[in-house]
């Protein structure tokens, strides 16, 4: 795939009023979600749930792409049609999560680094054959009194950049996700400083690895106070701080930025995105790549009757997609 092709996929991912649905939970993560609502974690239940999401009528009105897990990209609908085919037919770009999760960073207690670069070139080639057009790699940055160390920031930025270069070599758009975790008692000011350091380090590393920004998407966390912070920032403060840090660190040549919900409530994630877009115009589209904030309510309803509640659960998924699609245009009314 040429850089022009990578650019056009990246631009389609952040088309006006559209965002990405993240359904890339690992088998362990989805087990926790299922367990919380009393669904048995079998391969068939996982397949059925993901079919519900991917075959939601009218999903592509507000969703441009979906991030899949390794198991899901190989699965098919109950009628035997591969998910990637269903997605492409419905105008949804298939994406794939390729990192192998985090491990403790030796020598730096409290910091973690994401693994998965070994064998990644071959895996990307296989995913491209299976139909993936973009990929995702998530780095995790923890905030405490001692964390993050500059070593952790650099190690994660370097891994993200290596991954991104391999994606582009394979003709796949890299989505780079340096998530600054909300857990903790830090203020919004501390979150801002950490975001600034992380994003500066990331774009330096991308530049050093010859990654073409025109064919890259940033999946960012929002600049927000810690979950246990005594000082709570309101919607406008979060939106203003997030836009400010992006404008001071992210080159304008990037096709777009999508946000993760990162433990925010459904409503907060939508309200923050909407407030940011009302402050526009910005150098890049600001959209969403939500997982839990897109699915939680639908998953709960489906769990009550997994055969009978499919259509009503899909209605909720469509409604959430529509609300966030409006927020990506700054037109959500709340």
C-alpha cells in the first residue's frame, strides 16, 4: 500500500461525524465484563456478542472502523460470512490490536512497558491478508508520586514508533495509543504535564523511525484529574486542557486524533468530546475510539436475554454511535 493509500484510509477513519468502535478486549478482559453480568465466557458467546455489534443496522452512519482482537478477525457470522467481509460490505474499516499487553519495566517500580515487537512483522503480514487496514498498539503510563519515569516514557514511545514503522511497511495504518491512566489522586495540572512529556517523546520517536505522520492516527487520553483527586475539573476545563496540550505537541500533518474513554462514564466521554469540538476549528479532526463507553449499556441489555434482545441491544449501540458522532461535530445536545 502506498503512502497515498495509507493517507486515504487514515482520513476515512476520521471522516466528519464518524469514529471507531473498540471491540478488541482480550479473552481475559471480556471474561471480566461477561462475568460482571452473568454471561458464560465461551468462544460462541464472544462471537455472538461481536456479531451483534458489527451487524448493527446503520452502524456506518457514525462508525468508520472497528478494532478487533486476534480471535475476532478470524471469526464469522452465524451464517458463515467472515466478519471482515461483513464490515467491508457495510463500509466499516477492519482494524486489529497487535500489542501483547504490558509488563513491569525492570528497574522502575510502578512503570510498565508494552510488549509484542518480536514477530510483529510476520503477524502484520498475516493480518493484512485477513483484511486488516489499520492496527492499534497501546502504551500505558501510570501517574503516582514516583511515576512515570522519563525512562518509561521513552521506552514506550520507542516501542510505539517501532510498531508504527512496521505497520506502514505492511501497508497498514498505525494507530498509536499512549494512554495516561486516570487512576490516582493527581490533579488536572499533573495530568497535563505528563501528557505533554508523553506526546513530545512520542512524536520525536515517530520522526526518528521515519514514520509518515500523514498515514498515522493518534489515539489519545484526555487531560483529566485522577479518579481519587480532591479537585474535580469540569467539562470545559478538561476540554480546554486537552486541546491545549494537543496543539502544543501534535504536528498538523497528522490526519486525525481519536480519544479513548479510559474509564470515564458514557456521558462524560461524549460531553468532553463535544466541548472540544465546539472550541474548533482545530488543525485535525477530533473524534472517538470508545470501547466500554460505546458498549456497556447494550451489553447489559443483551445479557438479560442473549437470543431475544439482539435488536434492542443494537438500537442502543446505534444510539451511542450517533451521540458520539454528533459530539465529533460539536453538535451533541446532551
